[in-house]
C-alpha cells in the first residue's frame, strides 16, 4: 500500500487511495489523542501583531500609536493579544463597548483605555471606577459627564468625537457650534484629553471625502480648547502627514489587514485559518458537488473535502468563488460551503495530495482581502466572524 509522509510525522494515503483514512495515534489503548481531531485551526501570530504595532509607530512619525482591540481584538482574542501589544510598548487602547473595557483593564492595568460608545448614564459608575475614558458623542453626553464630575467632586478625563461627515456617532455641526460658543462652562469638570473624528473613505487615497473631512476637522479643532487630536485609523495613516495629528488608531493593520488592497501590504500576515483534508475522491466529468448541486465537474477531477465550514468562520459566500491553498498553490472552492465542510478542486495542484494535509483559507498565500473579496465583504468582517470552534493556536515572537 503506497503512503506518503505527512509533515507532522503521520502517514496519509496518496490520491490513488482517496477516501481511505489512517487511524489516529493513541495516547493509551482505546483512547485517541484529542488533538488529532482538530479539523480546523486558527493560528494567531502574536509576534506579527507586535511587529505590526511597531510598523504603525513608524508610520505615525511623531504621533502616538494606540491599538484598537474592540470586538475581541478583531476576533483574534483580546486576552492573548493585549499582553503582546503591551510588551511591544502600547499604552493606549480603544474599545467599542463598556464590557470590552472592563475585560481589557486587568490585561493593561496602567494603560489609557478609550470607550468609543461614550458615556451612557448606566455606564458612568463603571467607567469611573475602572478608569475608562469615554469618547463623548453628543452635548447630552458631555453634560452627563460634567454632572458626574460634580457628583464625584473630581475632574474626569474624556475624549470628544466630532462628526466630520460619517453621520454616525459624534457631535454634528450644530452641537459643535453650541459647545464652542460656551465651552468653558459646558466642559467644566472635564479634562479634555483627545479630540477625534473618523474618516469615511480612507481606503481610497483618491477620494475627495478625505480632504473634506480633514478640513472640517481642522475647523473644529480651531473652535475648541487645545487638546491632542486624532483622525487616522489604519487607512488614514497612509494618506500622508496631514492626517496623523497627535495620535493614530491602527486597527485592522495590526491583524495583518491591508489598508490599500491595490498596493503591497505594509503589515505582516498575523492570522491564518487552515483545515485538514478529510477525504479525497475522483469525480467523473458531469458530477455535481455539495448542497444544491451548484457545481458540475467539466472533467475528471480530484476533489478534496476539508474540515472547515461557516460554523468555523469560513464565509458561505465564497461558494464557487473562493480558494484554498495547499503548499502555496491555490485550488478553487467548488460547490457550496456547508456548516462543517468545504470542497476544493485540487486536480491542478502539483505533487501528491493526501488526507491530513492542511488547506489554508487565508494567511500566507491567500490574503485577508482576497477571501473578503470572494465573499463580497471586507477583511474586518472576515476577522470578527471567526468562530471559536476552530482550535486557536497562539504563536509568540520567534
């Protein structure tokens, strides 16, 4: 019987024995090793995330680089990622929710933590007791934070978000004018530590909206008391020095995302989703694959079914559109991605294909932006939709 050695020391039958499987190694008689059933794996490279933070620092010039770790560090795991960032020198973090700030505080006891959702009335006591800095988004929130300062007889730190065109969170022009007209009274009890806004089109270096928002932000800064300013997230950092101000807020770049997909990525791949090939089969011309029979083979084909699906964070939308990579060679996804499985046409992949081999769905060969494009979405959604069913492996710096 012909076998081929697997990189981890196991043996797997070659393509000519497709559909057969080796028995898993045993720790004790009758008890298989659990690790051998890890069909899907998510590898998070903490060393790459730390290196990407240092790249952000370099791009920031004289500005401070903070780290955005909302949504569980973009799906990668805040508990592991934040200590790596602290070790890399990060002392300022942004989260979206109060709950995220509460989880982050023990991981970074000395850091400044900004909460983007602001200071809702029910959140005020926790914000104060856990030393979380709210990003105030309206004159109403500003008034509430001032009231909390009076009640506690302290001066409370805060950031103010200015809407420069997103029409999302932040002070609209009317509220900005109201605040500016009487800022001494309206900011009484508040130590203003940051004025910020957010770019709508930073991923498009030619968008006129970028300059419009920059001009609006500069106008707003001139209307308010002096304070450190921040406009750029990952995309804004590569638009030029005018957008850097005093602080930049890299998010997706820390996790390997490319802020300008049409250009080479400045950041290192930090997250890799792989799955083992569970079965190989030869399919005759005209056979269908998967639910709904949405793919029909146009030739005699070698098909590989891997143990990952949308329950692991692999988007169903890449059905018949996306790809996996085996040994650095792309193979198209054929048929629909199901809950637990995905099938690829590996006919044109050179060399011997064997069960147990890894298929990469994004990482070193397939960038985040490629799988996102195949799914008609963005890299942010790919990352934050990752499931915890896929075994998570954290790699420290080499």
